[in-house]
């Protein structure tokens, strides 16, 4: 499989940037979903990404050790009330088709390696987003209540992201998107950490994913989406010799 889209597709994606960014900005400004944001100082001992499971193909992966700037450990969480699905049932449906949650204005998952309708370690997707942020990911973990992607060369970010669901003692279903990532290169670092454009597009994407969970689960959203960001400075990340990075 080619690691990058063919030139004709790249031109088509680039041609759609202005419209895609305009749609994203419009929906971002007019959304009514409550989003509760908080930020904390992170540490290498608590916020490095999980180690890659044994046997995972590491070729072409873009790890935090090869990234730029601070490491951002982010968790987006939503509570689903009166869910018709359990955690395993929800993840089974999302694994069969991640586009069930992906807002069309912001992102679409196109499978480039692997069988449609099922998710296996080693499967690959290209996530198309408005603007220059789309990029490839590889599935590195699949479990009953969650699955995890790692970014590949050419992605805006260098790291991992996980979708997971879990029941609470009170019967509420919790869904979260958790990411551990640095910017993939200098330009990405500028867009993400200095101009904050990529950071806000990412925020809108993953909060929109959380917002759509009740539609799939057959329930209703609780008190909005909670977003926690823990920031590990680049020098602190580098000081540990990139230990814990896959």
C-alpha cells in the first residue's frame, strides 16, 4: 500500500480545504454543546503513551520520539444516560465503522488496509480532514471495550489515540477519546502550539465524536463533554530519553 495518497487525490483534498475549513468554523461557532475544558501540567512519569503491544508492525509509525514540541495528553469524556447499548456492544459497532461517529464536516475514515466491517491490529486508515491535517493511522490494539491507533508518517501528529467505553456503577455509560501526541514536524508544531489552529480543529473533531455517541448508543448526553489536557514540555519529555514512547 502506498503510504501517501495519489497526486490526483491530493489535489482534490487540497481543493476542498477552503470549503471544509469554512464549514468547520461555522459549526464550531454555532454549536450549543457544553464543553468543559481544563488544563494541567503533565509529567513524563504520568503522561507518556502506552507501549506498543508485542508483535505490532512498527514500520512507518510516527512516534512521539520523532515529534516536535510539547507532548499533549488529552482526554475527551462524555456520559451517556439511558444507553441501549453496553460498552462492548458500542465498541463493536464503532470498530466495524468509525465513521458512525466521525462528523462529516470534520473527518472521514477511509480504510486503506484491512477488511471492511471489522477491525484488526495492523489495519490502516487515512483520516481526511479539512485543511492540511489529514493523515494515516494504523490500528495497534483492539479489545472488547476499546481500540487504539498510532499515527504514521505524514500525519500532523506523532503519537497514539484510543477510543474506549466503560460502564459506571450507577449504570451510566462512559465514552472517552484519549490521545498522547506531539506535533509531527516543525510546521505542525507552529499550527498546533503557536497559532493553535490545529489544536482547535482537533478539539472540535473529538468533542463532535463524543457528542454523537448517544445517537449510536440510543441514549442521551449527560452534562456535555469534559476535556482534560495535560501538557509535558518538550525539554521534560526529552530529558527522560524518550522512554515510554513507542
